[in-house]
């Protein structure tokens, strides 16, 4: 439990990338380019999926939801980060910080859960193909997507309320956004219940879906290895390879960020990890879509029947 002199704080100031002051214009150009490319890519994906009736399938439905969520996730974080890099005000009100934390966590948790749902879709498509249209009906897909979004923002609301009920004794956030650990570090007293709550939410948002995905992919790979033809195995692997790559990057960064022991916490390390999951991971849907475009005919919606060895 941390204690300090109790002087109430009503606003915060981001320290941002002060350790990289001489490179801030370069960082601004790089981050702005990635941001614009990501926004354009995700908007194009959603538009194409909406207008092309051949893509009105569960797999592409979840991809469009992920693209929308990642776009909103970027809008919550990157504009303010970019403004700080060009020397604009780094201050943020208490309410503004709480709002950013709520939406940042809400979309982040939603994305984690969406990746798990997409893994379930791949599992049903490959391991239970004959019942795919029944299990992944449009009603089921809508319920899954709605439940994921509701769960993400409910967990985020609980976390945000628990944090901003505390009294803060320092106004300098050693970060470029209002994230859980940097804000908690400013509290005059951090009750043990907050640490337990943060760990619980991290387990629900990261560990639980990651474990589910691990089990799903073990079953998927074991099924793929039973496919009789080499071409069938290749196409089945192609269906899942991009999603699996995104899963590894996404959950890897999230696990390091939220499960790393506090004794190992350094600002530079945190910023490097944060840049990965705030600037790079929003481009994940573009990676998934480009891989699917390079693997024509590999999805279950195209009606391929893989012969599986007994």
C-alpha cells in the first residue's frame, strides 16, 4: 500500500515522449502515417464487407466488427498522442482522463474477446463443418458480438470507477495516455482491492480468452493434420494463419503490459510496449484481410469439403 501527502489533484499532465525529445518530429511523422493507413485500411475493410454480398458471412462479420472496434480504439488514443509530439498541451482534466481510460479499456477488452470469438468461428468451421451454418447462425453471431462489446465496456466501467474514486497526490502521468498502472501510481493510497480488481479484470480479459484460443487451436491443428490431401491441409492452415499471428502479437503485448511485475516497470519499456498495442495492433484487421485475399478458396463459405482421415 502506497501513501503520500494528501493534496487533491483535479487534472493531469502527460510526460509523453520526453525522453525522446530530439526524435519527436520523426515519431510524429511515423505514427501519423501508420495512423492514417490504419484508419483507411479499416474503413475500406468495413465498406467492402458491407457492399459485397459474397462477404456477408460470419467470418467477415466478426472481421468488420473488429475493424470498427480497432478504429474507435485508435481515435481514443492516437490524436492526443500526436498533439503531444508537436508540442501542444499535454494536460487533461480528471474527467477527461477517466473518459479516455474507460473507452481505451472498453475497446481493448472488446478486441481481446472478439479475437477469441473469431477463434471459435475458425474452430467450428474446421472441426465441425457440417453444423457450421447452425452453430454460427446470424442470430448467434449478433448475440456473440453484442455480448462481447457489453462485457468489454462493463469491465472497463468497473475498473474506471474503482480508480477514479481514489484521491490523487501527483499530477504527472509518466505515459502518453491514461492507462491503469500509470494512473494508479498517482494515487495517494492504493487499496489492495484495486490491485486485486486489476488482476481479476486482466485474467478475464486476457488469460481466459487466450486459454480458450489455445485449446481451440490445439483442436484445430489436430483436425487439420487429419486432412487427407496436402492441398486441403495447406488451405486449412491458410484460413487460420493470419488470425493466429494477430492473436500471438495482441495477447503477447497485453500480457507483458498488464502482468509484468511492478519491480520491472520502467517508463521506456512501458512506452515501447504501449506503442505496439496502440499504434500497431489497430492494423490487425488489415493483416487478417490481406491474408484471406491471398488465400482464395480457403474459407468454409466457399463450400470446400476437406476429406479427413479416420
